[in-house]
């Protein structure tokens, strides 16, 4: 939906519920369909919707884009082997237990 419209996160979340209430017909249905409200850096939400409901949301005023959730497969579940390391490696102690390391997290979405 773009930049946040309200400073108060509760007001932002309520606006998400109101938007879906008009589409789904009840506040209870809207609240149960929303999985997460993005309300701090920008305004948006993740919700369980049918394809036709998502198409209707895309047509609502203020909606910039509707992105369907995708499923991504892990490339490896055996990180030590993937990185060419032995499980008894002294890598952690050799690299000061990760001090100064930046870790990136990949959000694989909702399944």
C-alpha cells in the first residue's frame, strides 16, 4: 500500500482490517484473514485470500500492488557440507565466534 498513512501503528492496523472488512463482509473474517500488518516503515499486510479476493483488493483505492506468496525450496539443509567444512572444524574459534559478522535472513514467506 506504500508509505505509512498514520503514526499510530494501531490506527494503521485498523485501516487494514477496515479495507478487508468491506471486501469480506465482516470484521471477524478480515481479522482472521490478515496474517501480518506492516505498520511501521510502510503500510501493507499479508493475508490469506482467494485469487478473486486478491484481484478485488488490487482494485481498491490506495493499493499499489498485490503480490502473491511464492514457495521457495531450500538449496541446502546440510550447510557444513555445502560450505565444504568438516563438522569438527575450528572455524568458529578461528573467526572469533562470528564477531563483526553480518547475518542476512531470507524470509521464505508463509506456507
